[in-house]
C-alpha cells in the first residue's frame, strides 16, 4: 500500500517538474524566488515519503511521519491554488 501511494506521489512530482514548473517559471512574476521554495518543500516531501515507507513497522514514528506528510500535502495544495 505504501509503495503504491509513494509511486503515485512520485508520478505527481515528475509531472509537476516536467510540465507545471516550466510553465510556472515563465508566467508568474518573481517565479524564481517562489520556485526555490516550492522545490525545497517538494524535496522535503520526497524524503518524508521515503522515511514513511521505511518506518511502516514503527507505529509511533509512522504516525508522526504520516501527519507531516498530510500537512505537507495540504500546504502544497493551498499553495498551488494561489497560482
């Protein structure tokens, strides 16, 4: 289950990096500043997802990481809605 969800997130990251990011960087004022922040947060999310998958058996750490991932996804969605 985790691997499947991780694959879906990775696919989303790839689509954003290949299609959305170039469009965004060309159309949004001060895009480079915003883009650096977005890219940093996406990289953090990739590490969190990897940590989440490797801590599947550790319930307390898994729960903590799950909360961080969900908060990150919510923040990412809010940020995308502003552009």
